[in-house]
């Protein structure tokens, strides 16, 4: 028996695996109680890529002689490759019972725990090994990976850098470092590292995928798509490449391609919630609200604690005309119960000095500290802050920084990057920074950090300027609104206390905005309407309304402009919808996304802007007014449909606010018929805005700071 096994072992060591397998099988068939024969057969089968057969052979060996640490080690590895992680964990723990000092078993146990998503447990196993195996890549990499998944980004990057220093030409090590750099907001360096990785190993599929993510993080979506395509050329069924390719297509505005890529990812891994979340996001941008809602709810069925999917669902429901204020706020309160309320019992008292008139430290949380429509709404408060009484701290999730980012930095006493930082770490930092008032500038848009607010790191917390529809969080004290946006009779639905400003949002007039030009009707002879809002706002109700406007104004045209509006499938679909409502599709024009200055200049091609329903515009409406273009709006059933009405009312332009669809069409028709007024508005609207706090940063900032002070005084006299 021993000689037969040894002959097979010699073949095994010589690399003659097929012959060795035949020898082992012959030996165990003749001597079925040969524990060594079964064990060596199991090792060979694992080596040949058949972990299921390896487990069966190793089970026979262990059944005959179960006290061999190495046998349990091999069995654990085979089980891990099969995805049987609980059994794999048990096997590695059995090794450590037999040999508590078995470092390889501890490493493999840490890897298994990491693969199971138990990152804290993985750290507990791997961290003690650093002292026992200093400078060992096999320890550094899974340890760094667990830290990265726990959003302890800087620590993870440091360990990956240490591993890369030990193996500077190892493509896999460089790939992992590049991924960590991207996830911590260092995408430019990540690109350099990952290009080195693929130069060392052009067939390393994860490196191409990571390179695509680094490029996408820098706004280079076309280059990212090329990298993901290279990954798929090597492995057509590579899940991560399809997953991320879809997001890159979505960045480009190619929404049908984004949906297709997400569906490919789902076909590969139907249980993968990230793919369903991406599908929901792409469908939401397409305006397929029911499809998006179904995708997000599927994620939440499988992962009830998935805050990203839940916030995406809430954002989608705001577009749904079937939802009223009560229903929308109920879903937000459900978010609070699912993701934030559990932190309430652990909130420690705040030791901020209760001096009602002292200088206050205001923290702002946003991923949009850059040239972005959201930033235009809160930048005036930061840029025009009274620095003698208010100190600004920015908690930035911005990945791609620009010149406007630098302006925010110049106005800040302290700048904190939150990219790759966990919600708990962010909350701890806010508390350590001594923030008096913490402001959420995002709401339920992507990139929010609401679970950090749920930990109540500051004594006063506010949500403002982002989505302007409340968060549902009991830990947030105030919501900045105005009386039009949120009428008194609806305020009881909201978790936050409503605090009125001169307008729900502000506007930072862009330095590169061109001057208004005469309305095109003066030259073209026909009226041109325009909708410069995201595609998802082109809901069925909105399309019907715009079709009625076109029919009410003979010869008029409509320009639809947003990301994705130049996609042929989308253009064909919208043309078909208008044709179905009796409007010649040739009266429609479509334009995609353009740089900010070009976007503003494009208003010169329209006479009148039409606000969407049920979710209206905000900054898009002020953009139009700034360029001298009147905006027609319909007062919405919920706060999501009222920003334009609030803007118009505060400017004294309430005659452009309709109470119903018939009124909307009538206002648009009356404006279209008054060519002299359209010409006059081209010159008068911008000065009107400049004189109002809405577009006057110092005036608006003083109003906001008065609200800050009032809330602060309330906290100072409140319970200790």
C-alpha cells in the first residue's frame, strides 16, 4: 500500500498530475483505509481545480485519521473555494484547536471571514498576525481588505502600500492598492498604479476593472468603458466588469446601455444586491419609476439594512405622482427606524459651551463641494459667511475636485475628506471637531451621510438645500424651507421642525454665465418651449402636459435637454409618446448634457421654460430665470413639486404658478402670445433676481445665520 501511494506521490511531485491521480485512485480503491492515500488525492484534486471532489477525498482521510492539522487546512481551503464558508471557517478553527500557533490556518480563517463579509471578525484574527509574520503579504492584503470594507480607508491604503513596497512588480498587489486609492478619493494616483498593474499582467481582469473605476471616479467615463470592455474581452462573464460598466454608461447618459449592463450582471449573479441597485438607479434616470421601485425593494427584501438602496427608493418615490406628502414622509421615517434609530440610546451628551451668543462652528456635509447644481444652492451661505461669528468646517465626499472646490476650501477653517470614511468614524470626527451645528446639504440624494447624522454628533442638526423634502430622521432638528414649499397644514407629517427662510434654496450666480439674448421667437417667428431637467422628471403626466401646451400654441416647438436626452432609443421613445398625444414629433428637439457655461447659453434658444411634474425643478428654474427665461409651473401635491413655485412666489412672479393642468397650459399660452413681454423679461429678470436674497449671497447668508442663531439659542436654554 505504502509503495503504491509513494509512486503516485513521486508522479505528483514531478508534475504528472493525471498519472498521479490515477495512481492515488488505484491505491485507495485497493486499500480504502489508506488515510494518506485519500489525503494526497484530495490535495491533488484541489490543485487540479476540483474542490468538490477534493472535499469528498479529504473527508474520507479525516474520517480515518482526524487529528492532522494539515488535512483540515486543505479541507478548509477546498470548502472556501466552493463558497461553503461556514464549513470552511469550522475547518480552519479545528486546525487552530489542534495547533494554536498555526499561522497559515489563521491567515486562511481571516480570508474566509473576509469573504463572508464578517470584516470585524476578520480583523480580530488577522491583526495579531502582523507581529508574528511582519512584512508578509499574505497577512497584509486580507487585513487591508477588511479595513477597506469597514471604511477605514487611510489604514487600508497604508497596509496596501506596505505590501506594494514588498512586491513592487506584483500586479495583484498593485491592483489592490489601486482599488483602495480610488475608494479613498485618490483616483489620479490609483490610475497610475493600475496602469502599472496591467502593464505587468495584461490578462489580470480585476486590474482592468479597478482601472475602469479609477477612471470613472475622475469623470473619464469613455476611458472607463474601454477598461471595463478589456476586462470583459478576457472574461466575458466577469460580474464586476458588467456591474461597473453599467454605472459608466449611466455617467455618460447612455441609459439603455446602463440597464442592459445591469441586467447582464444580474443574470450572472441574481442574488447580488449591488446589481439590482444599479438597475434601479438606471431605470430611475430613465423615468421607469415602477421598474426602479421594484429593483430597490428587491434589494431591501434581501438586505433590510441596505441604507443606499433605501435612500434610492425614497428619491425615486418623490417622482411618483401617486404619492402624497404623508406617504413620502412615512417612507422617510421607515428609513430612520431601519438605519438610524438604533443609535439613539448610545448618543452621549454634548459638551459644547452653552453660550447663546458665542462664535459658532458650523459643519457642512456634502459630496457636492464642486461645480454642481446642488452646490449653487448652498455655496452662498459658505462663501458669504460672517466669519467673525461663524466658523465653517466642510466634510467633503467630493471625489473629483475643481476650481469651485478650492473656493470652498478657501472659505473653510477646516476641511475634512469623508471619502472612504465610515459613518461611525465621520460622527466621531464631527464630535471631536466640536461642531455646534451640523448641516446636511444632501437629503436623500446619492452620497448622503444620514446614518452619521443618526448618531447625533452635533447638538443641533439641520437638513437644507439638498433635496428639500426632509430626511425622516428624529436626530435632525430642523428642515429649512419656506411657506410656499411647505405649507403649515403639512408640517405635522415631518420629523424635523420646519424653519422658514426667504426661499428654500439660494443661487450662486455663475461667473461664466453669458448675458441674456433676445428671445428666439423674435427671429424664428415661432415660440420655443424648453425643459432643461433630468430625464426622470419627464414622467407620463409631464409629457401629457407639455403635449397640451404645444397643441395650445400652434407652430411652437419644444427643446428637451438633459443627460441622456441625445440617446437614440430615448429620443425615439419620446417622439413616439408625443405622436401618441397628437403632436408632430418634428416639433421636438433633443440635446444632451453640456458643460455649465454652455448649458446656460443654451437658454438663448428657448422663449419659455416648462417645469416638470410631479417633481419640479429647483436650480434649473433659477438658471432659466437668470438667463431671462420665464418659467411656468404647476403647484405640486407634495414638497417635491413646489420648489419652482416657491422661487417664483418669493420673486413676486406668482402669476406663473398654476393650480391645475388647465391653468398651466393657459399661462404658457398667454406668455407665448405676449412677445413684447418676453422681450422685456429677457432684460428685467436678472436684475430682479440680483436684488433679492435668493441671488444675493450676503443677504441670504444673513437670513440663514439668523436661523442658526435662533436654533442655537434654543439648544442653550434646553435641558442639559
